[in-house]
C-alpha cells in the first residue's frame, strides 16, 4: 500500500501540492487579504504543475492518457491554461513590484500603468512563444522569422506612434515631471500635468482647458517644472522712477511694500535693485517669493497694488515728473506788459514748442492744451 501511494504521488508532486495547500490557506489571513487573488492563482498554478504527466506521476499519466482511443483530458488545453495562468501571475507580481519600488506613493497611477502594460505585453509574448513551442510543437525559428517581418511592417507604418510610446517611456524613467506638477513648454504651453499615457501627456491649463501633447513633442521641448524644487517661486516687478528721487528711498519703499503684501513667502525676504537708466529715469526691479505657482498672478497683482499705495504715501511718482512749461505771450497789454503768463502742463516732449509758439494739434493727432498767443488765455485745440 505504501509503495502504491509512493508511485501515485511522487516526491515532486507531493511537494508542489503541499506548497499549494499552504498558499491556499494563507489566502484567509487578514493581513494577506489584499493579495487573495494573487495567492489563489499561485495555488492553482502549483496544482496544475503537479498534474503535468511525468514517469513517476501516475495521476498525470492517468488524466492525460487515452481511453478507448481518446484522451480523458485534452493536453493542449491544459498546456494553454498553464501558460496563460503563469503569464497572469508573473504580470501581477511585476505590477506589485512596480507599485512598491518605482511608485511607492502611488501618486502617479498613469506612469505605473504605462510600465505595467509594457511588462504585461512582454510576459504574454513569452507565454505565446511557450505555447507554440511546447503545446503545438511548432519551431520557434519560424515564429521569430514571421514576427520579424511583422515587426518591420508595423515599425514603418507606426513610426509616429512608436516615437510617442518610447518618448513616454523615457519621460517616465527620467521623471522630469509627474502628475500634479505645473510645467511650461518652450512653445508657451503651460498647465498642470494630469496624466502621461502611451501616446501623449495631458495638461490642464489655468483656463480649465485640457491640452493633449504627443510625448515625442514633449521629449524634444524645453520644459520648465514650476513645482519640482521646494524653494519658493520668484517673481519680479519692474518700475521706473524719476532720477531726482533718492535711490535708497525708492529701494526701501519697494521692499517695504512687498514685505507688507499678504501671500508672499514668509521665509523669503523681498529685495529691490536699481537696474539701469532710461532718459531721466532710473529703472528698478523688485523680487519677491510666492509659495505656489498657481498663486503667482494673484500675488503679483497684490504686490503692485501695495507698491502703488506705498509710493503714493511717500509722494514718489512712478515714471517721469510733471514738466512745467512756460510760454511767453507777445503783444501783451499794458496791464501785463513785461510779464510772463505761464501754466504747468503735463505733456510729452513731442508737444513742447519754443517760447511764444503753440503746438499744432493736427501734427500730433491729439487734443492739445496751449496759451493763445493773441489773448494769453489758456485753451485747447483738437485736430480737425
């Protein structure tokens, strides 16, 4: 009886069945509940492996032997099921490895899906080759020759698509940006990365529009990632002030305005610098930090408002000062003989004329204030 049991259950089969039973029991542990389907698949694969016909495996030989000219179980179907189940199990394990290693936080599901899909395709290709070789007894050389010709045809027909696919793989391997990052491409396209799939990168713009960019275009573009670093975003404002205003006073006013603005980065001290001259003006640049790229425009507007209020409080005009233009009036009456009638005009240099003359508004294309040479009274004249 013992020899009969030994001949029915060989040592290999006993070991495989024992492992399958242990794996099956582990499915009911609370800590392994998340891996139940994976464990059940592994247990079934071990049982199928134990049933493969071998010289010392009477059960396998009995199940797949011929009975009255026909096999009790079709060995081809058994082989196909074994290979497909094995491919599913391997692809599931690879997906688990990707989740635990390359994407531990699972905050980039689309990138993980891209690698998982590629690994699944490769695994099932190997499974198909195994089915052709072991189940249908077809030589792999013929299969490889056929697949080589097919690969050339598909490669020529799908050049653009393949370029997008491999560019997507390169982006996910290098990971210059990920889901949730705000990026700007050198073509002016700007938005938040929503997903990176096989063919394209999806961006959500500030106008809540979805922009789809082929991965090959993204791979060739210069990409600025606004959220990759932990440092604050730096924004600048340029302003010009008349040279008669002390530089130190303007710099202090700019820095005080930025520091008083709500929304700027608390740990980043704003700083202002004089950057150059423009005619009678001095150019200044104010730099300040913002905590988040999406708040940059709102913070920029708030800083401009604060700078304007601070300059108004200190009496610092933005741009050039108002110019006082004095015009002499010829043929003055005795009451104002020898006197000069003057008025302060805020005009551009193009509207300033020599003393005793007035600007022809038709040559400037705008309404002009002037002193009437005959009466000395101020007035306006518009182009006809």
